[in-house]
């Protein structure tokens, strides 16, 4: 009888401690790991989110950039961090959905090592052409590629990059005949696009759009489901004759697996509220992104579907996992 009484008391104390511990969270600064270099879209979003979380939670949010090895360095550190709610991560499509299809062995498991919190933004891509080619529409591009087999080349930031896989998906969808030219990054590929060395490229809107002012390149179509407010005159690929086509990068927040669900839910609600803010929406749209949030459960499904989608593209493109 005594043992049962003591057990009941212990259980009661545990139930009291858990809510108290959550109520006290956070009691110290939170680290937000970004598996990418400073200055990029992931870093920019992290600082926007970090400022909001800091205000709402009453504790500093320290952004730590951990670039390298196709995001594997930062992702591995995030996966191995304590799941106490004091380490969070800003992740993106390449790290969570593309890498598992490109590398046979990763030091982190995108599906098992993280608890999704919320999507933060969609990063639209835009198919762009050098104006000297005289191509005005997506239909013109496809027709030209079929009449001139393998004469159309497209550049990207490298094999397996979002830019590369977007065009591989487009090739399959439109039955276009184009050859891939991988570069060591976006910058050199853009330079060759401007000079006409490569006539076509698919890139993030935020990266390529400033170059439209030169008149040397022009947008053909955006890869999102809907037109972008900043480029209302540019049709989507789907509108251009290929219904259902959609290929975009994205950014979102996760926590190490096993983090208290109450903490995950709390952070998710703050992020969702932030994304609905008119000022934040205006800022993200100004950065060339589409504000987008969801629940932890919805984000988990979103990541899984995106991983499967890019896996099919990798297979169709004949890319051998390293």
C-alpha cells in the first residue's frame, strides 16, 4: 500500500514539474543554426525570425552560420544538438529534400533527426533566357530545343542544385532537348548567361532579377503555382502550356528530434503569426520570396512530398548518388 502511495506521489510531482518547466521556457538564449553562409536567403530569414522570436520569448536568439559540405556540416550539428528547445534550425529544400537523393550516406537523417516546426517562405525560381537568342516564351524555347537538338545549354550552380533539378524537371515535363552545364556556383553561371555563353538558366528570383535591368537577359516564366506580385506580367510554366508544373525552393524551421511538443507548437504559432504580419509579408516579398507557414504536421508532410518529388527527378535525370 505504501509503495502505491509513494508511486502516486512521484507521478503527481512529475506532472507538476513538466508544465512548470515549460512555463519557464526559455530561461536563456536560444541558438538558431543556419547550415549556409551569411548573407544568403536562409541567413536573412533566420535574422527576421530570430528578431521576432526574441521579442515574443523574451530571450536573445543567436544566429550561427554553419556552411559547408552541401549543408551537411550545419545539419549534422543541429541533429546532434540537445533537444531541450534551446537549439533550433533554419533549413531549406536542398538540405532536407534534395541531399537525401544525391548522397548515399549523410551524417544526418532528414526524416528522423528533426521535428518540423513550420514552413517560413517559398523561394520562387524563374526560367531566364539571353535576349540575343530571340526567344520570347516558354513555347518558343521548347520548339527551338526540338529543332536544334542539344544546341541549347542551360547553366546551374552545380549538379544536383535546385537550379539544375528545376530544369531537369522542366525537360521531362516539356520533352525539351537541352544540355546541362554545371558551374561551381551561381555567380559564374550568371556571368556566362549575361555574356551569352549559355543561353538559358533557372535561378532564384532574388538572385537573378536585378540582372533584368541590363536588358541582356529576360524572364520567360516563373516556376511557382501562381504568378508573383513583383512580376505580374511573367506567366507561370503551368500557364505556358504545362499544367501542374511547380518547382520552388523553400525555407523552414526545425528542432532536434525529441524536442518537447509543447515547445515546438509554441514556436510554430509564433512563426505563423509572424508570417501573417503585413510588415513581415512586405519585407519577404521585397526579398523575392513568398511568405508561407503551416503546422508542424503539415510541414512534415510537405518535406516528405518534396523529397519524393526530387527523388524522381534525380532518377529521370540519370544522376548517380555520390
